[in-house]
């Protein structure tokens, strides 16, 4: 068998009766997370997307071959066969099999090659979009407008505002968010009216004392003509000098106003009004019940969704912090993984391989194959069929690693395996051989030659899970049964991001 694409090359000896290609699907990788070959990291959707080599690579296929992009790779197919459907020969000559009783020789004679279609692996596309996005016809992930589709969960007193990958619920004018609910603002408490104030849900109403009329601004009052004789008095109260004029037919506009703000009665800001004043507060503060003092607003108590990890209240504002192994993203609230393998901030030796996962990293030691297995690559061990000690053991063990966020939503397809070489009379069984003690996973066979590993129960990290995924090849024609193993190590992060 020979498979070539994206610089990936894998050749198996002719005596190998089973061959596997394992495709790792890491959904929602962390920022800076390395994608598998044939995929590129997309920061906007924060996931690995397929690279179209037929567009990006010059002369990907040569001669009379046509380039066909696949999910995670590409194929070179003769042009005259590109549009032809797969139709196996109606008459397949009987293949020549070795005598089972004599053991397996060094060579194995397969059936004659098909004349209609070349043999190449079928790559199953499992392109997914993260929560809040939907897959478009061109293969890109488009944002879902939950506000327009009415798929949000905002209550009637809130306004839905669509954001990239989600939405937020904001309060309407006259309300503010307290404890996750929209509460009415008591404008009368903060001196919105010059004289009389009546609070109503979401608003307020101003009125004036007898002898005054409400101005067009609906907030301040204008004095009427007063029918009394002249009286002049001086009155000292709270360090404010008031001059009270009472006169016969005297317009109130000639009564001088005292600027109470000159004495700085407010802790933050002061607004002088006719006959009075109003105090206001800087952003992040609210007016106390005395109407002059400003106290800090604890924004962290408003909502548990202000920060992805932890909210810290500071005077007049708040800040978000992240646990070790993360840094604050550009939005000021999200936590992104620090890739210690890229930054060099790790303790791995030159003989080890640094493997980054969400919130941390690990150092992978060089592969060591236990006898009777021998090393055939930096991540694969093989047990030769010629060795009697290998008779009841898996033919190959392939080592793979992946990371997963703690408490990931379920069910979720996390890994895929598929046979690339098929033999007449053979069928394949996919199963979890070991490591699934908590029954968090199961194998779903998607076709007669492929299966998907499914996460069925959330796993809380930090945790290291090692699974042996087995593909059993059974051929009743020659009474053959063999298997191959992929040893998948999953590093579960401590946090759900």
C-alpha cells in the first residue's frame, strides 16, 4: 500500500495484512495549538480547518493527473477517471491465498488490481463549527444571529445584542443589571428632579411645588409671580447663603441663584441648578443614600459571566484574571492557553518532545517498544508475523496524543480511525480494548471500514487517559484473524477552556 499527500508518506511491507490510517480530530483547539498535518489554525473560529493543497501548492499533481482536495489531504487521480463513479468489476478473479496450515510466508499474493478505479483511502470529512456558528455551503463557519432567530434566553425586560459566536442580554433604558436580573433605577434617589419626583418602572416623573411651573426640560422648575409685600431675610444653613425675596408682582427671574457647587458638597461631581444642586459620580460608582457621597459599584456581583475564569473588583472598575498556564485574551475577559512548547518556557530535554495542551504541557519520552515488538518509526511498534511470540499479539501499535478540555459537552466525536486496505471476504471490528474503566467512551462504527471514538460522559481534569483502540481484521476465507492497535493518550485540562 502506498499513500502520499501533504508531505505524508507511508509504505507498508507486502506481508502486512491490515493497514490503518488514523485521523485525529481535535475540536476547538486552544489559541496557538498545533493542528495536525493538512489543517491550519483559524483564529476567528478558534479551530483547525482544512488546507486546500490543490489551490495552495503549485503542481500538486503532475502529468495527466488531477488534484482532488480531501479533508486533511489531497489525491491525484487520472483525469479520465475523475468523473466516473466507483464501480467494481462485475467478475473478480478468485484471489490466491497462502495455505493457513503452513503459516504465512514472506509474500502475499493479493487479488489482481481493479481496472476501473485506483485504490486510495476514503477520507471522511467531519468538519464542525464551534458553538454559535453554523456551517455554510462554502465550508466556512458563519455566526448565528440568536437575536434574529429568537433562539436567545433574554427575559422580556432585556434587549438581545448579537455578538460573534453568541449574544448578550442588556437592560433597557431605566433599568440596570443586578444579580443577573434587570432592576428598575430609582432616579428620584439620585436627584434627577429639581423639586418633586415620582419614580415609575423604567422612568421617572418630575413636578413642582405650589408657585412653580415645570420647565420644558421636564426636570427644573420656574417660579411664578408672588403676591406678597417686600420681605428680605438672610438665612444661613449648611454653609449655604440663601436670600429669600418676597415681593408684590415681582418676577422670580430676578431672584439671584446661589451656586452651591462652589463649596464642593459632592464627593465626585456637582451640577448647580436653580435653587439647588445635583451630585453625580464617576463611572464605576453610584450615589449613596445621602445624595452626596459616591460608593464603588461591585461589577463582579452583577453577573458571573463577566470573566471566563475569575473577576476581581477594583475601585471604579473590575479586572479579569486567568489561572496559571493562561493569559488574558484581547477581549479582556477570555483566557487563552500559553503554548510553553512554542515559547520555550518548558523543562523538556533535547531527547524529549514537548506536547502542549490547554493550561499546561508535558514532555514525551522517546518511543520504547517492548519485546517482541520492534520500532519501525518514531511513533509505531510492529510485531513481525515471522516471530512465533507475535502470534496472539496485535500486528502494530501506533502511538497518538491529543488534548481535551475539562467537562467537555457530550456526546462529542473526538477521534476517527479507518482501514485503507481491503481484502475480499474480510470484515473489520472496531473496539476499545482497554483504558475505558469509567465507560466515558464508546466506538461508533460509521461504515464497514471506519469507526469514530465518541465521548459519552464529561471528564473532569486534570487527568491523563490512555485508551487502546483496536481494529480487528477477520477473513473467514483463509481463517485469519489479526489486529492493530492505536494507543491514544488524552490529556484532560484542569479548566473547561
